C-alpha cells in the first residue's frame, strides 16, 4: 500500500512530479486490464480507472465544504485487481507448492476479503494550504485474507495463499477516504452507497484476470468484520451502544445479559435485521412503540451494509480494560460496602490508582483508553500493583483470580489461529468464562447487578461460537485499518504535496 517509489527502486528519486507519477501508476489501481463475466451491473467496463471522486454521480451539495473535496476512492473492482496483482508471485508460489498443474488451474479461485471501516477525529492540517474540509475523516479499506482453489474432482478447496499478517497496515488496502464525521449517517451512507452497490454486483460475477501469464477466474467473498461496535450498529440499523439491546450478535437485553452471562448464541444477521426494519417501518400488528421496539429488538434504521456478526478483538481488549480500570478504582475505594460514593471520593481513588500504575508499571494516565494501555493494564503485574492499595485479603484474591482467568481467555480472541496457537485455552474457554461470570455476579455484584458492558457480555457469551464458525477472531479484527489511520494522519500532516489539486489524492 505504501510501497513508495523509493521502495521498489531501492533509491530515493528526486525527480519532477510527472515522472514520479508515471512510476506510481503501476502501483496504483487502474493499471492492469481485466474483465468481469457477466459484466458488473451499473458499473462501467473500463479497467483503467484511477482515483475517482467518491461523490461522482451525486449532484453537487450546497454544504459548507465544496463537494469535490469531500471524498476520494478507487473503484472497488479495480482496487481488488491491483491487490491481486500485488499477490501474483505468492499465488503462483502457492500453486507450485501444492503441485497443481498450471494450465489446469484457471478457474475456481475464490478470494476471501476482510473489510474494515473506522472514523478518525481531528485530522486537521498543521499548515493548511489545502481545501477547506471537515476535521473528521472515515477510512474504508480491505484486506485479502486468503485465496483458495477448488481443483477439479476434489471435494475440498485448497488454500494457496493465506495472509500471514492480517492485522498489518501493509496488507490493509485503502479503498475510500472521506472527510466525513462517522456519526453523520446520511453523508456516510451517501458516500459508501456506490461502494456497496459495486460490492453487491461483484458477488454475482467472476473476475477474469491474467495471473502468471494465464487468464484465471476469481470469485470474491466479502466479510465486513473490521468495524468497531459503533460502526456495526450504524451499518446494521441498530440503536446506539447505550441501548438496552446490548449486543450486535444476539437479542439479549442488558438486564438479561447480566443475569445470564454466558449462555447466549449468535442470532442476529444482516437479512434478519432487514426483515426487522421492515416490521419497524410498517408496524403490521399496529403495536405501541414499546411493543414494536421489543419485537424488532432495537432495529430502528435501515441496515445499510452487510457486516459479519463477530466481535472486534482490538475494541474488545479496550472495552474490557476500561471495565477492569473501573473495577480497580472501586476496589481501592471499597465500594462493595458503601452506598453512592461522592464524585470527590471517586476522583481521589482514581488519582491513587493512576499514581500507583505510573510508579509500578510506568503507565501514564490516558484520556481515552487505547490498545497499548489496555495491553499493559491487563497483566498480572498490574493487578499486583493494584492489590497493594486494596486492604482486604479476600478482595485481593478475587482480583487476582479475575485477572488470571482473563489472561487465560484473552489469547482465544486475540490469536490469528487459536486452534494452533492456544488449543488448551480454547478448550478451557467456556469453563473459564463460567467461573469469570460467577465471580462477577457474586464478589463484584455491586457493579453487575442488572447491568454489564457490551464487550464484556460478548467476551463471556459469544467467543467460542465465533471461533468455531470462523476459525479465528483476531485475524478478522480492525487493527490493520487502525494502523493505517496512523499513517493517514502522518501523510496528511507532512507529506501531502503542497498544492490544492493533489492533496486528497496524495493522502489516499
């Protein structure tokens, strides 16, 4: 994705812009010829399409920011072709290793795509020469997770390429950049509408592309898993995350989830959400608003893009670490035998906790929990540091056991392939999560009486089922896209060519 011209040539090139552009051309989508059979519905057959205005086809908006600076993207199929051509050597290598005869393998390739989408706050420029654009951005990107082939006469598909680092920004290809606030549902759906249309068209067609000197045919399977909970709820038409319908995977309410912490199964799906939206829209049984909401389980907007019901490993870490941080605070203040502590008291416990973590763990207090802080907080050392501030021995033991269980459970949703990397933890997961839930509902009842946080519910109730279905949770997480956000910020601040015309293109 960011193999700059320097990386392919091995030396830094100081040359006029137009020669650099020529060298960039073959790294960018729009360089390789291909065709679709049957041709894609409502998508032009032209292959040589580079960066396009994401709003092309929409009439100019009368908004504060000029419409042509809001978004840039690649056409989805052109970007996929470019990504496949990037993997050409790996695909050929995979075929050779499997001893698959070249000429026999021209059809039956299937490509698994992970899609990610995330919003970023504050992307302002340092020394803005560029066009006036909103200060928030959304990035949509995809990763080729695997390529497999169904050889003739074989029952099983053979995987010839699997992405070794599915969470690296190197494998995460940007498709669309929008200067849009992710909470602005109308604009977001307006910009992503054409992407969804292209994706739907590609599901029913095969790509014919020359790989290794022969024309081969590929089918694509898309799985939208790189979304945090906020984005999933937005895409799938669910109420926001403070809703009583706590889960994007099952119909449980917050109260039910805190009573019965582990026994739930994944029931929601995109199609079901669409059906429920229809019920919500038409109200065929003429029910009251409350009854209707209960019938549709919190689906109150039109599901816009299909996501795969899963759990985002990165945000799961962050959500659970936030929760543990609060438990630590409450334990320092002995909330279990106090009613309603004042704000001042809470603040002092928090200060004590921050001070201790800084002293023992070198952890600086953070405004918003981030992945790195979460990883350091969820360790035995951190819990030992906190226990020094907790008076009661039995409370210390409970905290240690809670963290011990968590540390055993965590690899199951973090690792790329749990069955290989941590089979024992995978086997013990249900047992551990039951014990974890038991601790929460007895020792820490003061926090979990009638309420529980969204990610904690998912961690306890849904992990084994998703791993059984998909083989992994960690590999499908949103980390690659999040790392790409970091690069985006950097490019936007430093490296955009300083002219109004190229700026958006460069960042993309």
